[in-house]
């Protein structure tokens, strides 16, 4: 995924982005490092999504924003995943 991200950034002319591989349950950043924390479905597929969300909150600066996309378990896609 990081190789694809590097290539997409190159194509978009955004080669100055720092990409970091890490464990979502132990983010490799100090407390209050970011103004915005974003997860596009990643947190919900972690073994312990509650721990991942706590880490997202830990690295967020006071007054910062968290944005994420998820499928609630009670909606159709969530129920489908539970069935599968």
C-alpha cells in the first residue's frame, strides 16, 4: 500500500509527503501531534477498533478533528459482514 501511495503522490505532484508504516494500535507519534486524524475504514477492520480510536484521539491536538468512514454494524453492510 505504501508503494501505491508513493506512486499516487508522484503522479499528483505531491512527492514531499512522509509515509510511515506502523501499528494502528500503537501509532508511532507523540501525544497531540496532529490537527486532523483521518481513517478511511482502517480502524473498523482492526482487531480492536476501540483501541485504534483511542490512539487516534491520543495523537490529536486539543481542539483537533477526527474524521472517519465506517459501516455501523446495524446497517446493511455491517449486517452483511457479520453474516459473512
